[in-house]
C-alpha cells in the first residue's frame, strides 16, 4: 500500500479504482486488481 499526498492521480490508473473514506483517512481500493491500493492521511 502506498501513502501519497494526492490520490486523484492514483485513482485514474485503473477504471475500477474507488476512493473511500474510513476513520478519517482516504483510501484508494480496487476489488478486481488488488495491487492498486493507497491511503492518504
């Protein structure tokens, strides 16, 4: 999992990426291709 300042660029790398807020943190998750994971905060 990557920790990045900007998640918008990571979300555009795959069409199934989703941005999710959990516990005050922003996450990029992908159900189909699980290597695209990142968090911010």
